[in-house]
C-alpha cells in the first residue's frame, strides 16, 4: 500500500487556506440581523410627557345622591342664569335644562356624569384659577370649571381608538394593547398632547359596563423580551392621569395606573420603528390587566355650540371681562 | 346507437363557442354599464357630513353628533407620480381632521386608484404622509377609496344603489349610486361613524 506523505508546512498552509475560505464565505453570505433603526425620537418608546398637563376637577355627577351637581341652587348653571338676568337678558333656564336633561335618581345610574366634559375641558382650556365677579355675580374656579365641563360635554372625538363595551355584543378585550401602545406614544410622546382614556375596560365591566374618562399626560414603559419568543416583548406601562378631585382643587392631582401586556414586532414594517408599529398583542394576566385595562382612548374637538349656553358669555366669565 | 354524428358535434361546439363569446361580450358590456365609475371634472366639489356616535359620553344612550362637514374638491393634475386627480379635503367650519391637521390632499390615478397624499397643517406644512394619517385618524383609507376590487362582481348584479362591504372586521360599508362622484352613504362600527354625501348641483 502506497502512503502519500504530506509535509507539515503544506498541511498548515492547507488548513489556513481552508479556514480563510470559511471566514470569507461567512462575511459574504452571513446576513446581519436587522437592527432597529436609530431614530431621533427613539427614547419616546420609554417615556413621554405632554407639553401642558391637564387640570384636575370634579366630574359633576347626574345622580341626585352624589353632590355637587351643575343643577344645584347657587351652582354653576344657576349663577349663569343669574348673570344673564343681571345683564338685562331673559333667563336662559340652563339650570332647569340641566335638571331636566342631566339628572338621574335610579340605582345603576350613579356613574352618569360629566367626566367626558371635564376631561375634554382640562385638555382644551387653560385652568380657571381666579374668582371672577361680573355684574355682582361671583364665579369661583369650580363654577367656571363646571360651566366648561358642561360646554365640552358635547365635544366630538376627533381621534378614537378601541370601542365602547356596552354588553355581550361588544368586544370585551379591546382596546388592543398594540393600538393602545401606539396611541400613547404618538399622542403623549411625539405630539406632546394628552389623550383621554376610559379606564373602565377589561373583564371587570362584563356585568356592569360604565364609562370613566380621565386625561392621560405622561407614560413610562419597560420592555422585557420573551425568552422563548424574541418576536414578542412584554411591556410594563405606567400612565399618569389627572384625577377627579373635589371641585375646589387647583392644579393636577396625579393618578397612576400600571398596565401589563405583550406586543409583537411588526415584521412587515421592520424599518418603521419596531415595536411602535406592532400588529399583534394581548393584555397580560400578570398584574390583572386582562381584568382592568382601558376600554378606549380619544381626543376631543371643541364643540361649536350648546343648546342653551352661549360661548361668548362663557368667555366673558372665564376672562372676567366686563366685571364691575 | 349513436345519437350525435361528428359533424353534428362540430356544429354544437361552434354554437357553444359562439354563445360563450356572446356571453363574454355581454358580461363586459354589462360590467361597463353597471360600473359606477365617477366622472370627475376639474373644480368639481361636494360635501360630506360626518357624524359620530358619541360613545365617549358618560351616559348609556350616546347621541349622534356632527364631527366634520367635509368639503371635497377635485383638482386635475397632469399625469405624473402624483396621479391624475387630487381631492382636497377640509372642514367647512374650520375644524381639524386630526389634532393639528386642517387639510388632506389625496392623489388618484387615471382609473381612480389612490396613489398617495398628504395631511396638511393650518400653515400648509405637511404633517404626515397620507398612510400615517390613515393609521391614526378616524378616517381610514377605505373612506377615500373609489373603486374597491371587491365590489366588481356585486356591481354586475344590480343597477340600484349598492351596499359595499369595505371592512368586515371594523363593520364598514358604503353605498354607491351610479354616476355619483363619491359614495352616497358610509357607515362604520369602529370607529362609530356615519357620513352622507351632499353633491353640489
């Protein structure tokens, strides 16, 4: 049998050439994993804050058992009527209208009220902080906040994410967390605008659907990728909302809510901002977020009119114009 | 016993082919006639009133309230990357279409397919490309689509106003009428909207 002898130098050279070819082919054919592109607003995935925080205020319930009401004697509507009379106008009857149309006294109606009006006003109007006296009628900040809450009660929603849960025919799970995640980052982070949340969503309202609107103005996110599924990331989202307070409160009283969910990266739009454009997700059982999560989010457009209130007169009250 | 001779079979085959050709022609003619393709003219305009079921209200019986009165106006471009037609959309009362967005410019090709567009601020600055506006606003792409492919078969069947499903998951439908420049009615469950066309005479 004939043996082929290879010199050690040749063998080393061969191994070197072989290794070089392997390395070369690695550089040629190896595809780098797609990196999330660096964006100017990249940090908005982690925290964001509205430029102007909404103000806290009272939600002015309809129900007779839950004062304070807009229709109370010497309340905001009563003073509005008095001002009209003091200015030589006919009594517009706003207090009677309020008592007729925004009144409740039945069990199960305790949640009816003006939280949508207060939340919209707190986003769209500067906080009234001074008592204004016009024609010897004094409007303190809580009266003015009350009038603004009634005016903005009629505001449409220029943006709306999720759907209202009203019963078994509706989706109990929405708003989807990926939609929630995108709306929060887009409004509060990118635009610096607050956004209103109905916080009474999730399975908690299966037998008792209600609406509780609060303006959200700040968020902080923490991300932890799932070990066995790197396309899925778990999010702990903390949201700061302006809470409803006693009528005479001034400023922003924060209320903190924490939500847990996972979202899945949108592989169809890998360059569009990664998790911001997620197209799938679910509320996590951890932290009870399946039971308690926002039902829908919205942003108001100011009403152009009201059945009885006149915007000109409200502006006069807000500014104290014509005071004596 | 053979019933059909080869010659007889040829005649039948020829007649069958002729019938098929006739049916095909009839199909195309009917398709053309029933297809409610709008006839746009430069400067033409119409109004769409958009109402919203105010589900965000703290009451168990949310009313429908008007959110936008949209004026839509046709501007004819020369053909190019921005399409043949531009529909400019703004609110007659000056309301935003999205916070900070006052106007939309949606571009259409010669056969009315959307080819692009912008969402524009009060200062005529581009706020967003139109796709991003659709991602976030009340008005999705289907609100602006003229000729959804899904409607073609249905349109063959009737000359009456036709209800077209735009998005089953979001409960969106619209109604087209022959020779109208835009749909005459639009309904959406998510978000809860309804809209009506008011065509200028």
